[in-house]
């Protein structure tokens, strides 16, 4: 099915090639993700939800026909800069996405599309590179597709109006270059690559679907952060729209299981979803 190397984990999907790049671990506590007042013992037993855990963060690259697509470009240095996410103690910064793409033989200038599954910083911090105040597009020729409903949340509108650096130097630079495209519904990028809304984690959260030669693969962003969320689809982060997320997860699990699809979440290793008596379960895929 593929292999792991300095160039990330690779998977063949029909005639297409997919790479998953580990761009670095973030440190989070489960009581920061889920409402700490809720009874979470059904999901986590007696586990201490206040102890820090490492959450790997991933970016992806797809080569299908004439399409070269980056999904959720991240940038570890920006994510763990002061005032942002925490880095686990002692963790070494991984090679940058640019370096990992180069090791995989992918040239940033040949990328045709960048899709951001949702507008949380860990999924778009790598849209640009360069020094603070002087951002350069990381993928200069690419159309950058972001969810319209995330672009127009009050938080995002506020950040855009006050020229918040995280937004201005990434999404703002892409918009200024005329490369930003807002998606609000299914979108066909060609050569078997489509984008579809699966809301809940954010109002416009979207998933990238790749079909080639009878195989299918889904880049699902933060539809799931943890295996427990696959197996208990009602388990929702405190910032999510619970009912919308549950509907998205049910629809997605049914489709992914029926297709035997490879599923690539933003913070989990690759896997496949099986439905046993209607209950979803997760099987990790060996790269
Ligand atoms: Zn995320």
C-alpha cells in the first residue's frame, strides 16, 4: 500500500499517489478539547483528562492526473510561536512541509490547488512562508479553496478587520494575490478530486475526496481528532456544533465503510472505518 520515509507516509489510491506528512506534535489536554464538566468516563474511563498529550499534526499532498493538491498546509514554527499552541516538552521541530514535499519530489510551484478543510490555524498556517511582515505564498500558482462559512464567522471577520497577523499573513496574503476561493457546496477539482461540506467542527468544515481506479480516499480534517470520536460519533469538542457534527460523522462513516475508503484525519494516523452492526470502528492502516 505504501511506505514511510523522510518523505512522509505514502499511499497509492488507484492511479493516484497520496503523501501524509507529519508536521509536528502539539500539546493539548483532553479537558481543553471537551467540556470538562461533562461526564466523559464512557469514552475515556478513569483516564486523567488534565494531563498533557501530544497531538500529531499532518499535512497532505495528492498527485492525481494533472492535479497536484495540498490539503491543510501547516507550519510548526508558527503554531508553537508564543501565544499559540504548546509544544510537548523535549520535542524536536520536524522538517518543514516545504522540506518534506521536496523529499517526496513535489515542487511547490507545481501545486494546482490548496484545500483548507476548516479555518483553524493549525490547518492553514503554512499557506505562506517567509519572515513576519513579509509573507510569500508557499504555493504561488495554486487556487486556494477555503470554506465560505468559516471565512464569514464573527471571529474571522473580526480578525480580518483588525489585521490580526495570523490571518493577514496567511489567508490575507493569498486573498491579496487573487488566489483565494470561497467554497460553499460540493466542488469538482478534476482528475477524481472533489471537495464536500461536512460541517460541525466549524460551520463550513469540508472534506477532500479522491477517487481513482475504483479506490477512494478522504482527507477529513478534524471530522475526528481521536479514535474515540470515530467510535462514539456524539463525542464532540466544546467548540463544535454537536448536532451538525453528529450528522456529518454518521453520513461520512456510512460512505467510508461502504467504499472501504482510506481515511486521513488531520491529527490521527491513516485508517479505515468499519461498521459492525451499525457501530463504527477504526482500523489503523499500516503505511
Ligand atoms: Zn486541527
